[in-house]
C-alpha cells in the first residue's frame, strides 16, 4: 500500500535541510595577497564491470581538476571560482565565501 504525498515530503525534509545547511556561505571581503591556480588529478568513478573470471571491479577515469585559490593578507587561503580568481588583484579587496 502506498504512502501519501505528505508522508513522502516529510521523509525528504530532514535530508534536504541537512544538505542546505552544509552549503551556507558567509560572504566576506578580503584583501588579496596572492593568487594561485592549482591542478590536481582526480579519479572519477564511472561504474562497475565483471572480468572474464567473474570478479567485479570499478571502472574509473582519471581527470584533471583545476582549482583557484586566493590568500588574504592574514595568510588564510580561500577556494574561489574562476571568475573571482581572474578578477582578483594583489592589494585589492574582493568578495569571497567563508
């Protein structure tokens, strides 16, 4: 027997609240001291496969991930989007998410 739509919404609400609470951004203005573009290798999960002997294994794909970082005059590093990184200039103020 199926549940009513109200029950479905009630079951979805706690995980949704937890997800949104983790994404909160506290905007702040900092003075840029240094900019740094970093590249790292990430292994992306693509699925599973079974080999000739019946063993199950992961299918992964390596990819390069670009990250843009700004250091403020107090020595704290902030991960920012590419647009913010490109607009940042040492010695000038810029808005970041804390």
